């Protein structure tokens, strides 16, 4: 990585880890970066934070080789469209942000989820005006609790629907639960779940309003670094049935693709773990990307 900005370079400007970042590609091997603003007093090294966020310690190229040796579909995908899907990574998100973003994701699409996260930041986060735009930090837990009394009503007015109640009730539970207080508060408790085994962490998460198996799995994969957790929704069910039949016969007994039960989700997750190993959650995201409009393959 390099933090020298070349003139007239296309950049990606965004907020994560409580900083406003400007990122760009120097060449095929290097990423350039600049921190435009730091919302937080924490002075962790920016390069370390960026490497953590993109999880650059994971050798993705080597994983691709391993996966291609185990799966003919993936091998063909890389041979024909490898450049399109090269570099798709699981981001290491901050637990508090990940939790609410995935609560927003229930019965939702990517575009609308993104808008909800942005609106949430505008409503409760810290604002900064810079030369290259106006940016909002994801709210701290203190900022959320300070607005708890009016939160559900405010979010409903902003189009969050039934999720408004789940969000406000989750903030309330994180604030008042004795075991969470004893762990050092909401943010410390969420991070501490990474020290538990997957089943135990998932069980704790699902005690929160609006957190079911899918949201819990997304959190474990993208906030706790549990790389072999495979979040399953109807898209992954359909994709799995299409790609791996007749290999995965127990999921191909019906013609429909909407009968997704918790048991079926567990079967799919275990199937990917047995086929792809410790980073099964990562390849799931790549396969999912093949069905997105931007990358969709026929």
C-alpha cells in the first residue's frame, strides 16, 4: 500500500472505521490511500486499519487455486470470467455497524439496505463537511442511546418499516441487559462474541430483536471473522440447487426455490464447508456475486 496520491486519479471516497478515506488503485498490485478526516480519537495506524478492513492477510489467490481444484464449476468460472471476480473479499466490519446493517437487510435488497445505512448515519451520526463533500460517521452506541426515546417513531417516518421497532428494541436491550453491562457495554460485548464458538455466538446474537439465523450468520462472518460461516438466503438456495445438482440431491427434491428452512440452511452451510473448507463463507460471496446485475453471468 502507498499513501501518495497521484493527480487526476479516480478515487473511491468512503467512511469506515470512523474515518473518511480516499482510496485508489496505483497499479495491479498496490492500493493508494489518504485519510481525509478522523472522527475518532483513536490513533491506530491507518495502514493497519485498511489492511484489517480488507483482510489482506487472507491469501485470496491461493484460496482460488484450492477452490478450483475442488470444484469444476468454480474452476470454469475462473477460467472464463476470472478477471471479473478477482479480488472479491469479505470486509471486516465494525460489530456495531454490522449488527444494524444486517438488521436492515431482512427482506430487503442491496440498494435499499445501503440507503437505510446512509439515512441512519445522517439521523444519528457525526457530520463533517470537507472540500470533497459532506460525510457522516456511523453513530456510536452513546449517540444511539441518546436518541432511543424517539428512535422507533423517527425510523418509521423515514421508511424503515417494521425494522424500526427491531432497531430500537435492540438498542434498548444492548443498553439494559445486565450481562452486556458486565461485559463492558454493547460494543465490548459484541466484540467478545468472537471469542465464543460459532454456535454459542449465534445463540447469543439471536436473543436480540430482529436477529435470526441469516442475520446472525452474516454478523459472524463479516464482523467476527468466522470465515467458514455460510449465510444462506433464497438466492443461495437457488444457486446451490442449480450449480450442484445432482450432487446436492437432498435440496433438489422440489421444483421450488423458496422453501428455505433453518434445517435446509444448515445443510447448505455444511455442504459448502465440506467442499471448500475453512473459508467457505468467502466463496459463498463470490458465487452470490455471479447473480448480481453488475457481474451476472448466464
